[in-house]
C-alpha cells in the first residue's frame, strides 16, 4: 500500500512540475512566515473584525455603571414629614425599595450579557486563530512535500 502511494505521489509531483514549466515564468513568491516562526513575528490577518462587538460590550458596561450611580431614589418618608397629614411615606419607601432592587437585578443581567458577549467573542476569535494555526502547520507540511 505504501509503495502504491509513493509511486502515485511521485507521478503527481512530476506532472505538476511539467505543468509549471509549460506555464511560463511565475511571479516571485511573496514572503510568508514559516509554520515554525514565532507567532508574534508576522501574524496573518484573518479578517476577523471583533472591534465593534468589543466596543459595544464596553459601552454597555459604561452605560450600566453610570446608570447604577444615578438609580438612587430619595426617602419617601422624609418628603412626607415635611407635609402635615402625609401618611404615604412608608408605602412609598416600600415601593422605592422594590423598584431599586428590580433595577439592580436588571443591571446585573446587563452586566452578565456584556460578559457573555465578550466571552463569546473571545471564544470565536480563539477558535478562528487555532484553525488558522492548524492550516498554517498543514501548509508547512505540504510545502515540504
């Protein structure tokens, strides 16, 4: 089995060499980083555009932090003490407290969504980079053939 493959591979390489020779001169090859080269030396552009997603996640966090700082409501009882006969202060405080808890819960959900967005973006980018690295390594094997 190995012998048959070797013979077929040799024949295919010979045919490729003949096709290249008959095609005329080819342009000079562009320099490409070798698979064993340092990844930071010349990272290929994978065409990944994650800036807008990261920018949105950052903007969500910023807006949410600002909203948390502004979501304090005054003491309804204090307002009532300034007006004779005002008895709704305690009920107002309960209402305000309930709304504040709900707003904080919603703010936590927004933070979780921004974290999930960033985490998902990182996972997709990392996976694409890993695929590119495997393709580069496989290309290096083919170049050596």
